[in-house]
C-alpha cells in the first residue's frame, strides 16, 4: 500500500502543476498565452480554433485524472 500511495502522491503533484499550466494557457477575455500557439486564430465569434479545442480537451482530461487521484487517495486513507 505504501508504494501505491507514493505513486499516487507523485501523480497528484505532477497533475496539479500540469493543470495550472494548462489553465494559464487558455485564452481569457483579452487574449492569452494560447494566442502565441495559434489559439487566437478563430474565425467566428462563437467558435474557437483547433488549438483552443485541443487545449480544452487536454485540460479536462488532466483535471479528471487529478480528481480520480484525489478520490483514490481518500479511499486509501479510509482503509488504513
């Protein structure tokens, strides 16, 4: 159980930093860092570019991984 807890803690720290970095890359009201990578190349007012959609998908995926790790760590804490 200790090895699993260490792996989950490392995964939690890594995914936390990645989620923060991905959120900072998103386009805000006045643009953002994602403009440098092609996120600002959208053609319509309601649509977003391919880079922004991919960034959204990646952010949601990593956030779901982060949530799953939190739940698993909580379940491991209850077992002990």
